C-alpha cells in the first residue's frame, strides 16, 4: 500500500478555550493513521481523549445555537480528530462532513483539505473508490486554493490510484505523470520518490515491466537524495521483485540482499517477510532448495509473531509446495504450526 498524506500542522486556532485545553493535553492528528503528540506521553494522551470528546460535545451544543461558523468549523474538526484517534471512524467522518459544511462558509481551506483527505483515505481503504475519488478531487481543489503545490501534486498521485482502482488506466496515467511533473518542477525532493513509486506500481500493474523498473530506479535515486531509508528499502524490494519477474536473477539478488539488511536495521519486520519470500524464489530458481526453505520458514515466523492470518495461510502453502518439491512429506519439528 502506498500513501502519503498531508503534513502535521498545529490547529488550535479559534477553538473553544476549554476544548482547546483538553486537546492540547491529548495531542492531535491531522493525517489518518499518524498521530502527533502535543507534549505529554502517548499513554497519558490516550487517556484524555474520551474526556476531551465530552468537552467537544458540550462545546458543539453551545456553539450550534449561534452563528460563529469559524468556531463551529474548529470544534467539529478537532472533535472528529479526537474520535478518529479513539477508533470511532464513522462518527468522526460525520463530524468531518460538518467541518466541511461550516468551513466552506469561512473559507478555511486548510481544514477543508485535511477533512477531505481523511474522507478520501477512509473510503479508499474500504474499497469505495468512487467516493474516495470524489473526496480527493475536492481535496486537490482546496490544496490549490491554499497554495500548496507539494500537497496538490501528492493528491494528484492519490487520485491516480483511485482511477487505477476503478480500472480507468488512462486517467490514472495522466494524474501520475502530472504528479511527477509538478514535483520535479518545484523541486519537491522529499515526496518525489513516492510519486515515482506510484508511477512504477501503475506500469507494473499494466504489464510494462521495463517502464516500471525505470520508475522504481528514479524513485530509489530520489529517496537516496532525500535521505529516506524507509522509502529506499521499499524501492529495493520493488526492484528485486520486478527483476525476478523478468528472470534477471543476477540483478535481482543484490537489491534483495540490501533490502533484507535495511529492513532488519530499520525494524521493518513485516516488510522483511516480503523480502525473504523474494529471496526464496531466487534460491528456488538457482536450485538452492535448502536455502529456499530456510527463507520461507523465517518469513513464516515473522507472520506468526504478528498473527497475520492471511499471510500465514499463504506462507504455509508456499512451504507445503517447497517441502513436496524437496521430498519432505512429514511436518518438520522446528515449525510452530498452529490450527
């Protein structure tokens, strides 16, 4: 999954005084899935969110009888933020819609683009690509009005992914290319790598492996320039995977081995499972059956530790095929098979 959201920004302006105090103690999140501390330890912040929600509820009741659209925008926005942090996603989405309704009256473009970005991402994750597209198109419009070319071009790349989810490949290609063009033009080094990565995913999905490889190489170069180790490891994996698909084993292995080292150093253990499976395929292609099984078993242990049932099921299937090919017909004692 590839996603880059909007940057974390402090948004305590014009908030109800009591609600703002609770929010400052509890922290805030301005991109879905990423939380920003505002001073206190994470555990203490989480304890304050339910209490903050009650304060926001009372604040909203008081404000709803008046005509202060800016205060209502702030209250709905921060209350939605609070609920999102507690995992109350549906209630948060309703409040983000309210924040949009009031925010349009006062032209609060910053909160509008953040609200639309959350609505778009939640719908994308739920598989509602048409809704996600509509929200992201609105988000892009307000990114332009806010004057943020970096976020505007990032949103174009996400819109490309929405179109790809709808199998509208021509539209997806246009938005991916526009994202890369704008980021290159404005020198957005930090996010250029992700735009190239999205373009690579597009090419790989439509079977253009040569162009996908070129896009991933450009992404790797941009990530190295930006000094983004997590993105570097992602591109190493993508390159190893696509070179493996093309049968270029000698070129794929160095990328995979470097990715294995980086994911271990960075603690990206679930991602490491993907690398181990690539290395197992490389070992299989070169007749190293014992090494293939060792990689598969190592990946299985990672998935078992995280109790990722879909990955565990697929990994057992891979291992069963590897054992059968090697003539191992009984379950090895070293494997912690679970029902």
